[in-house]
């Protein structure tokens, strides 16, 4: 069997930055798996960014392969303009997600997109994510993702990815922009 559960955990978030933006470098991932267990080969590359502030957001631009299929999972603006992302972070606990309500915080519906020319789902893929900021000053990020083929029956490709805070991002906003303490 190639299927399985993907788990990611991290230290509790303490002292989330109040402003600035930071790039997050991919430091590890679980191999993407399909629910029907047809393949256990694949990889994840790309990165993430966080724009901190009163309404913090996560930006994603990930390339995911599973068997012969490849996908680009991303938010609006990708990493070139992370302020365009609508994937909101709960400022109280650093968690983010695209579905439902968790601890009173509504998910960011339609905040994640998937491009693919694969036979798995062509142009009809749907992406879902759940994640969290972790560690002192949001030093790390954990992410679980699912790519769904909108077919009957539904098929999914799932995985997790871990990130470490990297360089501050200059958002071009003048004084005070792009600083985060990293």
C-alpha cells in the first residue's frame, strides 16, 4: 500500500512578528500519496511567505509531483507579490486553513489554486491546505495539503511540507516595510 496518513507538528508559536514579511524555505516534505494507492513517488519544491500585520496572510507557490502528474499549488500573487494572498492566518494562534471554522476562525475559501495539465484532474483540480506557524517569532511553518480531482469518485493527492523562516522580504512600502527581526 502506498497510501497513508501525513502528519506534521511543530513547537507552539510564540511572539509572532507584528509587521514585515518573511520568505519561508522548504526544508522537508512527505512523499505525496494518492488515496487509491496507485503511486508513492513524488516530490515537493517551491516556497512560502508570510506577510505579518493586523491581518496576516500566507503566500504559497509549490510544485508537487505524484507519479507522472505535476501540479502548481499557489495563492494569489504567489511569492512575487505575497500581499495579494487571501490565505488568512489566525493572529491568535498562527493557524490557517481553507475549509470550515477552527477555534472560531473561518477558513479562507477559494484562497488556494491548482494548475495542472495532468490526466489526474486536468484543469479542474481543487486545492485545500491546513497549516500553522511555529516556534519563537514564527521561525517555522507546517503545511498539510490536498489536491482533489473533481471526478466521481473523488480522488486525492495528499502530503505535508515543513518550512523555516528565511530572508525578510522588502514589500516596497517605504520605511518600516520588510523588517521582521530575522
